[in-house]
C-alpha cells in the first residue's frame, strides 16, 4: 500500500490515483539558460525513483517534465530580467540557441544518471496557445485583470491562496510588478503576472508573441499550469518540485489552475529537499555549483552520484562533499564486487525471494524510502539465500534503484603489486594531507594518481591503490 507525504496536508497519505492503476505525474523541469548543477540533478534522480517505483508497483505512468525556455525572470516573483535573455547576452546567442544548447547538455547529463525518459517533455515556447487560452479564461471569470504593463492574477479572488505554504498573505513572498519597475496599477502586492507586455522593463524583450491583449510573453507560473493541463488534464495525481517552489511558484499554480478549471489542481504534492555543499548553500558564484562534467573530471562515474543520492530520503536535505562522494564510490565498488562474484555461474538463473521482495516493497511504498530500500539489498547479500537467488532478487530491486547492476561484469582491478617511487611518494603525501584534513591537496594528489593510471580507494584499513 503506497503512502506519500503530501505537502498540502502535511500528512503521509495512502495513494489513490484518479484512475485505477494509472498515474498522472508532473515535475517542474529546468529553466534552460545554464548547465544544471548537481542539486538539480538530485531532484531529477528523486523523480526518477518515484517514476520507477510506480512502474515497479504496476502503475501506468504518464510522466511530464517541462522545459522553461521563456518567462522565468531572475527572481521567482516576477522581477528582474528573463533568464533566457540573460543567458543569450552572456554567450552572444539567441534565446532559442541558448535553450537548445542547455537542453542538450541536460539530457546528456540525466542519461548518465540512468534516469528513465519522461512520457512528455514540453517546452513553454511551444505552448503559447494553451497559455493564452488559460489567461483568457481567467480574465473572463474575473480572476485576472489588465494594466498597462501586464495581466495579473488577482489573489484576493481565490480562496485559501497560501494554504500550501501556510504563510499569512502579508508574509507571502511578493513581486514588485512587471519587471524591476513597480506597477502602480496592481491591486495587491502579491498579484502575479500571467502575461508581460513588451513595454517598460521588457520593451526590448527578445521572445514575444501576439496575443488578444498585445505583444508580449507569458509569466513563468502560468506555463506549468497550461502544460500540465494539456498532457495530464485539469487534476493531477502527483506534482513534484523543490521545496523552494512552495511559497511562490506552486502556490501560484494552484491559484490560477483551480480558478481557471474549477476543480482541484493536485491530489498529492511532493517536494524534495536541497543538496547542500559542505553544510552550506550550493552556489555557482562561490564555485560550489558543481556540474556532472565536474564530477567526471574528478574521476567519478555519475552513477556514483546516483548511489550517493539514494542514501538520503528525498524530503531531507543532503550534504555533498568530495569525501562523501568518495565514500559512495567505495560503497558502490563493494556492491559491484559482490554482484560480480554472484554472477559467475548463475547469471539470470535464480528466483526472486518473496520475503525480501515484500520487505523491499514495504520500504519503497513508505514514501519512497531509498535508504531503507538500499539496506534491504545488503541484507540480501548477507543472507543464506543461494547465490543465484541473491542475484535475481537484487537485479529485480535494481528496476527501482537504477544502478545498472545487470551490467556489472567483473571484479574491480586487482591491487597494484609494484609501485614506482613517484607513486609511493604521492600516496604518502596524500596520507599526510588527509591526516591534516587538507582535502583540496588530497583531491589534487588523487587526480595526479589517476593521470598516472592508478585508482585510489580510501578504506578503513587505509589507502588501496589499483592499476587501471
């Protein structure tokens, strides 16, 4: 019996989809003006776990994750410059070229993390008609109004506007208006833009469309409401996003969708926690907004990052350090070694153990608890099951975990027997650096060893060196 923690009700609830064995699942996708950092990648992996779990439990999943390629200003609350235009100016490209470039990088990165492809990946710029239609409905129902600079949603017309965030309306994060210029015609500071006109701050906007009210472009919030309705209908089973979306983006999605459609917007709201770095916020400006390519440059396979993500519950914040990733590398290496030993005479010939499967299912049905699900895998390895049944059981679990365990073919390279003086000196230097907690120097020496054709593993018994 699947149970999901619903952010709206603040309770763990039994999952009951709108249609028997069918699920409509929407995740807020990236704004494609920059390479996505590993915090964004964690959100993708967590959504993939939910998607895989639903499939594993026998549901037919219609999974939609959008691309925001217009309308998301540098502030989530309708102020600043359009992020796509900012990226275009930075690189001397058009907004369309910027979107195509970073969608391509994003899709390559999430493939390396072994995520399943969504059913639909709509772009906002390809759904202007649906957006305009929804704005027209809101205007017709008097939930929206027009000023000289924009069309706004009137938050005073909707019931329980802040029920998702639990904030008082006067505490709600609010926008200044149309761009950086305060719009004196706004009725309430929390009213948010549905459509910006090519005026004021946005006079030189690069991406605009004709509309019944004038040339302009959509606001960020209305895009998700219009796209989710097209692909999943007016009511969604599950809507997922980061916790940072709760007070603004998701609050506004609820208000405009329910006002336009006249029905409940989402039955189960899911929000993932943040990935921190060294206990602080991940930040591009501080050099901690690490990308998948930077993970690879450090010598890690992105699947190690996936394994690291699985070790924390999706709703919790998780702290990233290079040492923690190395620990995940060691853990995954250990798992691979044990899987490789199981495969020797028995590949794909065993049966899935019912008792362990029931235990595994109980863990993933408890709000997608991946740390406890991983613990079941290691319990199987320690059990007295036959090797072939251990293998069959774990490979079955990997349909959810997505660690590509069926592709493990050999045990890790044997330890190097004879090491040159240069290598031995580097190992000693790295040992001293680690004892002094000089992690930067430790990483630099490990990179040197990799360049010389060696891999180094930190274990409880000390450093182990392997020849590639």
